[in-house]
C-alpha cells in the first residue's frame, strides 16, 4: 500500500507546484504518478 501514499503525496505536491506556477516540477510529478499507476496495473 506504499504506492497509494506515494501517489497521494505526489498528487498533492503536483497541485502545489502548479499553484506556485512551477509547471516543470508539476509535469515531472505528473509523470511520476503515471509511472506508479502503470506499475500497479
């Protein structure tokens, strides 16, 4: 269940980065979330 925590944490960080106009960081976090979700399937 560690991946659930990771996805949640990355999602929160991604939204905060986007809010702070840190779009490159938000995109990197989005990509990490996608990788984790693909590993789960």
